[in-house]
């Protein structure tokens, strides 16, 4: 139970986002690797993720307004774009884009999620 929340290799959580269908977490591991975990909402976050991707790349915009996390899986590219708020107290915006081998793109807008209180003690 909750093995992916108790992982001692996690240095920090870079993003914890979701929509009505998916919950996504992006971690920086102590090794420096960037990891993507995705759960279908119906499964819940205490189960094994439905998709685990490693070896992510972090791309920062020159002006620091956006951070993009990019992962390659088989013949698809998964990209999570984080648009930082221009002022404190304003919302963060997240978009997930999946590009398949034929360059067909699917995009989802995600919301930043709070880490559930019952899991906060694990960090």
C-alpha cells in the first residue's frame, strides 16, 4: 500500500495535478532522475500507478514563466507544461500533452492538487 508515496528515493514532488480522469505526480528522485506517475481516477492514488515513466527532461523557458517536463514512452511523447503565476496568490496552470507516433496530439488541462493530509507525514 502506498509504496509510491513512501519511496525513499524521492527527493521532492515537482507537480501533483489532476482532472476528472487522471491524477499525475512528477517526482525528482535523489539520483536526479525525473519520474512521471499516472493513476486513473477510478483506481485511487494508494494503488500502483497505471503508467510510470522515467528519464524525464526538464525544460525551463528563458524568462522562467514555464517549466516543461518531457517523457518518451514507446513511440509517444508525454509533456507536462507548468505555467507559473505572474504574481503570488494567482493560480498555477498545467497542461498535459501526449503526442503519438503519427504526431497526433491530445491535450488536457489539469489542476494543481493538494497532497492528501494522510500522506503528508511521508515527506
